[in-house]
C-alpha cells in the first residue's frame, strides 16, 4: 500500500536506521500469517518481515507506540491493504438482478454500479454520477462478483485511498489489537 494511510511516525523513528543483522524479539500473528519484529540498528525503531523471509522493512515506529498500532502498520504496509479494507466494508445492495443487470454496491457514502462485459477480465463501473467506464480487473471468476466490484472500484478511483485513509488506519489498528504477540527467544 502507498504511504497515504500509514500511521504517523514519531520523530525518533523517522531517521535512517540500519536493517542489517537484525534479531527478532517478537512475532505478531494475524489470522493469515505471522511477522517477525526486531529493533533496527538504532535499537529503538522497529522493523518487520513476514515469518520465514529474510528481507526486513523498517516500520517507522517504536515499541512504545503499542502493539495495536504496530500491527496496524504492518497491515497497512501490505500492497493489497486498500482492497482488503474495501472488501471488508463494502455492502452489496440487496435485490434481484439478472445476469446483464448492473449490481449496486456501497462503501459508506460512496456508491457504485458494476456490470459484467463479454471479456471476463473486464467490468463496467459507474461511480456516483460519473459515466460508465470499462476497467480491467484481471482474471477473476464471474461468481466472485464482490471481489470483481472491489477490484473495479480500486482501479477506477485513484484517490480512494486518500478518501478512506482515516477509516483504514482505525480498521488496521483494530485488527492489530486482535493479533497474538509471541516472544522470540
């Protein structure tokens, strides 16, 4: 994910820090995987990596920020964070829709319509009062219409992340609060 929705960093954490020879001291476990956490070369700023990998990434946070924010920062750093947030919060407007009918969706005060095209890798989307647009979403089964609608919205609305960033931070920190923290010896 881009830096837009990431949690603010402290002044101590914003300086350059070394990511060499780090030793994990904790493991944070989410429902879909675990990440190791270590102190960077300055012995204050934290870094993380998915468990079983070798490349550390600076988190730009310190331990005093607390595990909910640390976990939230890790969640927000994932490239699919925006799509995951939207997928979690999107509502399909109930109704009986035929195969060629547009299907309405809503995310807070943002509403959009999605309809399939002959090409399974594209859909048409109409966001609010905008005109219909064709969006390439990649190969996704037509039965996964919610996933297709989310992918279309994320592609069609380049400023979406800015619009929902405050909500994304809260969501990520709530998920971070539910993570399991384990010591690494």
